[in-house]
């Protein structure tokens, strides 16, 4: 329940689309041997913290020491009251002229924190000496997860990475990032106490887009307090980038080809539809014209027939009228018979 709550808080704190990657452990001692980790110690031991100066350390009393606990402001350490045989804190010179050492005897868990040295008479800022972790802060629930952006934004110059450490007995741990040999602490929160009485802590780092794309190995290294008690997680994030890039590079030509074919098909379909529409229009117009011609011819035929019939009727009427004016058909036939008789008589006389 606590881990899921912490995971939700991590997503809210970093407004990115984050995905969990299945990562492999990275516990190679040879790869981690040159990384300046925090100093770790068991309760009751004696430790020495080293502060390096660019110039010679002459008088030890001119230098002071500060301790900063998790989520606290740096606090000055009273060295004067601690010096002596039974003292807890002792400031002294190192083997080199420019080294100042803080010796802490009988260390306890509350001695964990970051230590700084400073020259009292100067206005120089605090100089980081070391981070001390006392005791083991891990439990059987301790887990380390790395989150990366789901998609690389083309407009981004940097890529955020988040390391989530959960299931801790205390918030006295140190988180480092190793990006292909480049070590940094990142931005770490003071931790949150979950419902199951364990702590969860997140650390964020921004890496360049070139590192994201160029095959760098990213490792989140967690020091839990006791010597040799480290927990690490690594992600070769370019694998995901290469997969996406490779897929895109392979899919892009095919996509372009399919797109061109679809565009050509749409153009051909549009041309065919336009031609089909024009042909249909022409057919309709031709049919209409043919129909009009046929109808016109039929009307002309009917008119001609009516005109012929009318003319026949008129001719017949005129003929009948002429006959009637000459005495009609009956008188015409009688006259012909008389003419025939006359012709016969003339022929008999001859």
C-alpha cells in the first residue's frame, strides 16, 4: 500500500508520462570501485571525513565543520568542546598539507548526514567534505525502480529520469546516478513515511537528449548505510529509443508508399466519378433530345396526315361541287350515252 502511494506521489511530483521498465541489477564491484560514494559505517565505529583545500591548511582552529541532516539546514559542530581524549569530534590535519580531517568517534545513526568544512575568517562558501551513513536502512521490502519518459519529445533538450527507493527503515540513505561514468547526486527529496512505517525517497536527474539517444548506460546507485550494503538498478535507455527509431525508420518508407498509393487511388476514383457523372448527364441530354425529336416527328406526321386528309376532303368537296355545278353525275352519264348514239349514227351513214 505504501509503495503504491509513493509511486502515485512520484508521478504527481514529476508531471510526465512515466512507465516502469523491467531492469536488471547492476552489482559489478569493478564498475563501482571508482565512484566517490558516501562513507558508510556501523554503529560504534570511528570514522574520518576528509575535506580538500586548494591551498595549505596552516592552523586547524581557523576552520570549522558543519553537519546537514536529511531535510535540515547545515548546523555548526562545536569542535572545541569535543577535543580531548574522550571527545566525539576531533578536527586535525591530514597527511597532505591541503587536507583537513574530521574524526568522529563512536558514531551513531543520528550522525548520518552531509558534512562540510569552511575557513572561519573568509567569506568562502561551505565546502562539501563527505556524506556519512551509519547503520543499515534497508528492509525486506526495499526496492529500487527507475522511471523514464514513455516518449521522447522532439522539442526537448533534456530527458528526466526518476529513481524511486521504497521500503526503507529510515531516510538516511544516499542516491547517486552514474551515466556512463559521469557521477552525480541528482535532486533528492527528504523522503516520505508511508502507512507501513517505511520510507520512500525519489531522486531525479536530467540527461541530455544526446545521452538518451547515443547508447549510454544509466545506473541508479543507492547506499543503504552499512559497508558494502548497496542496491543498484540500471537501464540502457537507448534500447527503447533504438527500438522506436528503428521501427520508425523501417515503417516510414512503407507508410509513405501506402500513403502515395491511397492518394493516387483517391485521384483516380475522383476522375472516374466525374467522368461517370458527365457521361450520365450527356446520356440524359441525348435521351431527352431523341425523345424531343421523336415527339416532334410524330407531331409533324400527325399534322401531315391531318393536312393530307383535309386536302383530300377539300379536293373531293371541290370535285363534287364541280360535278354538281355541271348537272351532277346523273346528267353527265346521260350526256355520254347520247354522244355515243350520235357517234354510231354518223358511222352508219358513212
